[in-house]
C-alpha cells in the first residue's frame, strides 16, 4: 500500500467476514476503514456457522468455544 494512503498503525485492526457480489472472503481492516452495515440483516458467509450459533435480535451469538 502506498505510504500516503496506508492506514495509521496506532488504531485497532480487525479480521472481517466480507462479501461482495462475486465472493466471500476474510479481510484485515483498520478501524478507520470500517463502514457500518445499515442493512442489519444476517450475513451469508461460509465462516458464519464456524463462529456463531444463531442470529437473534439483530446480533450473532458467538459459539461457546470462541469465548474467553
């Protein structure tokens, strides 16, 4: 990434389950580049079932084995 558009290092970075019209993928994204998902509906990503039990009241419930 060119230095003039590179994200600052003094912020959180997240692994993000992402999807577009062609595919689903996992992205590593800086907080400054996060955009709210205004649809607030369930996500159709192949990794969802491995991470979460269910989608309820607009939120996913993290599977017990991934809780700290």
